[in-house]
C-alpha cells in the first residue's frame, strides 16, 4: 500500500525531524522529498504552494490532498488523524499545546541556532550567540525541573509534546549544551529513544528523495 | 453575573493583551489580576501553580477551575469554548494554528524585544538588536505579502490567528518598525480595530487588579 503521507524537508533540519519522528512513532511510512535549501528550493513557487511560509517541513496528506506547515501544527494534525499521542483527555491536550507553544517561544530557537553556528551553517556575532546560549540554558532548566518525578511531559504516556520537545533537545549537544547537568532530561530522552518506532535523524531522514516504487 | 474568566497579567505585556483582546472580542468580561513582574510576582509558588512556565498571561476559567497558559493556546481554548473566531472549517482551523505557530517562531520575539529595548525594559548589545530588527522586518514582509487581496489572515472572517498576530503587530511601531511600507498590514489592522469589542491595550488592561464587586 502506498504511504498516506509525503514529507518535504531536509535531513539536517530539526523541525523536519520532529515530523519524521512523529510519523515513525505512529507507524506511518512516508514518501520523502528532499528540499535543497542552499539552492533556494524552499522559495520556489512550487514549494510556496505547499508551504506558504517557505520553510521546511511541509507535509502532504495524500489521502485528502491536505498540505500542512509548521512542525507542531503538523504533529497536532497527526495526533488527530491517527488517534495517537494526543493526550488522554482534553486537559492533557491543553497541556500538550501549551508545551508546544512554549517550545517555539523559549527552547527551539536558541538551541537550533547554537547548533547552526556550531556546524557552520549560520554566522552570528559573539554577543548574539551568548544571548542564545543563555536562553537555551534557561529553557533546558525549566524542562529539566518539570520532568522531575515524571516519565513524560504531560500525563502518564508519551505525547506529541514529548515528540516536539525531543526534536529540539536531541540537537542540544551538537549546539554545545551539556545535558550532564540535566539528569531528568537525560532520563526522559532515554525513555523516548526506547519507544517502538523511534529513530535518530540519521535513521529517519534520507539525504535524497524517496518515493514508493 | 460574575465573569467566567480571570486574567492574570501586566498591562505592558503583549501576550497579556492578546488574551484580553480575545476575551473582549468574544464579549467576555473578565476579572483581572495585576502581576508585578519587577517584584518577581510571576516566580512565586502561587503564580507557578497557575502557570508552570512563570510567564504572563495566565487565564483561569472560573466555570471549571481550568488554569491556562501560553497566549496562543489560550486563544485556541477561547475559540473552542465560545465557538467564536476558531475558523469556519477544519481546514481553516489548521491554517489558523499554522499562523499562530509561525507567529511564535518568527514574528513575536523580535518585535516584542525591539519594543522592550526601545522602552528601556530590556538591554541588549547592538548586534543583538540588529538581528531582531532584521528578523522582525522579514516576518512583517511575509505577513504583508500574505494579506494582499485578503481581508483577514485565514478565510473570510476574523479568527484567533488575526487576534494573535494583531497582538504583536500593534506593538511594532513602538519597537521602531515602520508600517508605512506595509500597506496590507495597515489596512488589516484598521479592519481589526473596527470589530465590535476591539480595544487598545490601554483600554483593555488595567494597571491594577480588578474584581467584580
């Protein structure tokens, strides 16, 4: 059977990984379209028709033609259509959403950018990087404290909040953030990595397009 | 009748304004609790029990005891419980959510921070501020281009995406961003400002707590 979803992204992109991880944990195989950002492929009219923001990832639901943007919004959609990882109750779903907005607000930007600088994708003034580093550390401290006594971010089971946040924190060491002082985060990451369907970015994101034969 | 909602925030906070504007446009009167950030009131155990992130705003739904955090997540909740401004269809709701995550990702941080610097609430290195300014201008350009030929951000009617984005763009001039070159944004703002229940931050956010007698 042909996959239901087609993911457009790039293997080095944290937000693309969030969606690939969500799909894989939901047991959804997916077609994959490599978007070479260096060639400006995300700013072409064809790509902008998929994602008006000109950002990766984009997800197509081939069962109904929907085109989806923004990793956290895509995870909410996946939770809705698969019935997985959406939280066990309305209250849990509300908490899940709060954590995903908090991620966008406080965590993802500084960690992804510090990683970009460390890998040489991004250049920035030293004071700018120092600001990101301080923000990233502060956000990691909030998450670490929250995870004390908890197995997952919301409720008793993994949710899209875990998937979303893991898709940032996975890159923290590459951005120069040590997780040695964040024992709750380290244990939580091990729990995510033990879930059926878990894969690293290298395992889940091809470096070239992949379509079902 | 006592109001259903109690908003906790501070009159100078853009995210607090987003929620106050949403409540007002929904026709919901609300009790208001002033949170003096300079005194660290958002880091007290009592406030952290309302909002685990230690950020304003927080919203209490007094009808069921729910405590809600993150302005965009609160706007989603308001849309759900009032049946207003949530989009006319599932597809519109998906678009609305994408725009709110995009706001958190690209627009709100640079604009709020440039305003904070301009007002003297925040100090930052010149290179840091230049980075925020460039990001804010880029995001405003995306929004302006999107609004060409559209009355509202998603669909034919105002939604929580408009409320959320307006609650940032309203502060752009105070942050030193000129909207003269953003004619679509300027016309869209006038449309929001003409909605029944619209109020400025000064009109909607008291400088002290306010409870129903």
